[in-house]
C-alpha cells in the first residue's frame, strides 16, 4: 500500500491540542448549572502528536481517553454535542470548525465494538463503502478493495458475511475499512477488549505494518502489554487531565507497583500467560483432583489460600509455579479495594426453591443422545454440581426460508465436542479459547439456553433437560443491558417472585440481605439503566442470588475494564464461590484468569476442534444481489 501526502501537510504535526476542555451536554430540560450538568470530560488538555507516532492513551475508566479520541476524528462536537473550549487541530482541521466529512479523508476510526461501525452485511461491501461515499469511480474502488484485501490478508473473506466472522476477523475488517481512504491518522478505542491472545498478536502485527507506512496511530487502551513493542509514547489521563506524558522507554522503567497504583494494567503479561497455560495443561488431572477433594458429604469448600511463594498452590491447584508468576498473581489478588464489603450476613441467603426434576411433562421433545454408546457414559463425579458426558454443542444448518433465500445466505452448522467436565460448588472455572472456539455456545448449553447436539448435561448426577438447567443456572451477559427489565434495582431482584404475604416478606428480607452483600443497598431505588457498568453487573448477579441459582456464568465480565475494576470483578467472583456457588467465567483476560480462576478449560488445548458445515454462498442464495459489488462490469 502506497501512502502519498502533499509536502505542506507533511510539514504539519499530526495533532496539536492546546487548553482543550469539553463537557458533554446534559439531559434535555435540566437547568444549565454545574449542579445538574455532568462534570467536564476534558480539562485543560495540551498535547502534541508528531506525524508517524504511535501514541497510547491510558488511564482508568472515565478518565477522558475516549473523549479525546472523539476530538481527533471529528465526532466532537459534530455528533457528541457539548461545550468545547480551547483549540485542537488534526492535520490542519480545527475541531469545531471543520465539517465531519473533512475528517473522513484524513482520519480512520476503529471503535471498541466493531459491530457498531458496520454498514453492510458482506465484507466486500463494507470495504467499498467509504470509497463510494467519497465518490470514487467504480474501477478505482475495485482496485483499492483488491489492494487492501491483499495487504491485510483478507482476500479470502471478501465474499463472507460479516456476521459469520470471528471476533479477530471482524476487528481486522474494521481496521482495513478504516484504511480504505488512506488516512493519515488511525484512531482506535479499546481495540482488543474482545480479542483472544492470537487475535491480539495479529492486530499488533497489523498495526506494526501500518505504522511502518508512516501512518500516525493513536490507541486508547487498558490492556497495555500488546502495545509494548509498538508505542512511542504513553499519555496518562486522570479525571479529564493529562497527568503524565512518557516515552516508551521511560514508561517501561516505571516500577510495576507504581503503575498498578496508577490503575494501569501490566506491561508484561508473560507471568499471567505462564500460569494460565499451566492451569490449562493440567485440566484432566485437575478435574480428578478437585473431585476427590470435594467428594465428601457435599461439604462447603475450604476458603481459598493466597499464592505466597513459587510453590504455593492456588485454591485448587497443585505443582510448582514460576516465582515471577506467583509474585505477580499474588500482588494482583491482594490488591485492596476501597469498596471492600463486610462479610456476608450469617444465615441462609437464598430463597428455598422447589426441587429441580426432569419430569418431562412439557411438550419439548427428548434430548438428542449419541447414536452409539448411549447409556454407557461415565457417571457424574460425586460432589459435582454440574457434569457433562460426551457433550457436543453447536447448532445445525438453518433450514431454507423465504427471507433467507431473498436477503442473506443460509447459516451453516457448527459443532464442538467438549471434554467431560465437572463443576463443583465453591470454585471458579475459566473457559478460554480463540474467538469462534465455541465458548459462548458451551455456556449457553450449560444454562439451558441451547440444546446439545449429543451427549448429556448432568445436574448432581442426573441427566438434566434445558428447562432444569435454566432453573439452576444464570448467565450474566457481556452486555448486561439486555437482561435488566425493572424500573429499580430492588424491583429487578423481586421481578417474577410470587407468593402469599408471609412468603413475599421472606423474599424481601432475602433481597435486602443480597443488596447489602453486593454493596447495592444505596442504589436500591435507582433505575438500573442509570447505574455504572459494574453496578449493572452486580445487579444481574444479585437477581440470580435471590432466585437461588447454583451456577453463575459470566461472559467476558472484564471486557474494556481498567485494573481496579478488573480486580473488583475478581473479588466478586471469589465472594460468589465462597457462598458455595459454582462460578464459570468465559474470558480472554489472562490477568483475570491467572489471578482468580481455580481451574481453566482452554478449548484450544483440549482434544476436539470446532467443525463448521458451510451454508449456501451468497451468490447461490441471493439472486437479487450481485455476489460482489466490485466484480467486473459493476455499474455502481
């Protein structure tokens, strides 16, 4: 890819901000005074970024990183309105004066969730879209799409539906689309929040190539380790102000303990990766050891021991651990929190629920079984809350329907064999693996939201139907907004509860106890949508506790979180385990997994690989749409 700039533009700095302040506009109808308006998102920000630099914006959540990126791509004040003071220029474009379409030719943007910036269903369409908006000729668009596809290694994806790509592939498409107009500045906001280890390494290599082309890159990021070999500078934000501007060498020389005090994540993820790999490599043995340790009388598990030395085991681990890994993990797990709650009140915490039976009185067809060896699977391990035997998760190819034939390609099938696993009360099990490995499909099956293709899910030794699993387990989604329905936090916890006055009084008492335990008492009358992300997450978990759920599943609970909030999530997981809950965490966060998980199931490290049954291609199923907008002769 060739980047051609005019000499006058090359002589200017990429970004020059001087005394910039910005306050987002409050809700309509509120008085225009400081008491009712939100606090300033940026205050007196002065920063210069040279042409071709790779700059990382870091700091705790809410410190102003994202707001500053919105100044760079013109979204402030054109899209996000508010009060702007000071001056900020991007390659000569003055913020607040230049039209947002002027930024499009100079600045490429990649958002935290790439799904929010797609305008088309197919990869080739998405790549062509910026050029079409710029009024390019069709032949030039075709050439540019081919050039970018080859440069970014996505030529094999051009005819694919974006909705069928892995998270890493979606991120690569987002970066490629942002580079279609040959931007001089590339702005990325938390680009690795949903990426696995391999996809992060691929993104780092991709941005390294872009940097070598002379493109200026600004990244707002919490997970700093992948930037270590790329960044030229680290700019630290705090409460909307810049409190530190460090070269890469000077930033790397800051002691780890001091960076942790700043609320920053580690620059060296190697110790965490070693511990994760060690736990994952011992998965079969660890399952047997955990079962033997917990087989006696359903006794509550012993409280976890902190990692104190190179040979100190974790809560359910055994064997030596490298000293640096142990020290790093111990320091993370021992981080004090200002909001550390008191011990949970004594006595029962959950409403007694009726026995969960597999009565098969509903009209749901029986669960599918393996065609061979049915009834010969190994029994559940004593003491296990949930077990799987011969489980295969996934979905079959979608049937042909009119709207699919007319609008989109048919969805192919997906299947993933799962090694036999046992989940015990009082432990935290991490589920890891690359994007598309089947992690979310597995946990949806375990909580009854999806049916297995084969095999059994056992609850306390008995085969359980999805209906039974839904009553025993609770899934906290990555975007918890999808599962909050009431108009107050207390109402959310009491939603769906029924009974006589005495029963409702007992349920309300349990609700109040759970609110106290999860630090939600002061928020009981607040609307759930007015809470922070962490408060919403605790509200969903509190709802599960009031309902007496035995299995708590969290999907990517630390996505986009800084170190302090990541530690808060880890402590919450441990508190749930200490209550006797079985906790299952789907995560790509190696810091969280290494510090807080007792066992780790890495779907990339166990036998069995996902298999996909290809669906019909777009060209076969969509007669009203050309297979690619860039094919020869396209008149667009």
